[in-house]
C-alpha cells in the first residue's frame, strides 16, 4: 500500500533524477554554445574571403571590358 510518505519519497527521488538530467543538458548546451561561436567565427572568415574574391573578379572583369572596348575603338 502506498502511503503519502512513500509517495513523497518516490517523487523526491524522481525529482533528483530529473535535476541530474537537467544538469547534463546544461553541460551539453554550454559545449554547443562554444562550438556554435567557433562556427560563426569560421563562417565570417569565409564570408570575408568570398567578398574579397568577388571584388577581385569585378576588377578583372571591368579591366577586361575596358580593354575590349579599347580594342574595338582602335579597329574602327
């Protein structure tokens, strides 16, 4: 037969187990936050490199266009 005291003890034990699970989830969340920050830093570096590459490609393309227009102008 379950008395109030036995039920209270049982629920206290269950609460302790849930507290332990919560602590584990908190530890995992802290680790994931660190990984997430490192990923964001890495992605921002990659974004900067792509921006620089795009800028370089635009300069090269513009130079080629100007050279082509100059070539056509000299042939007329």
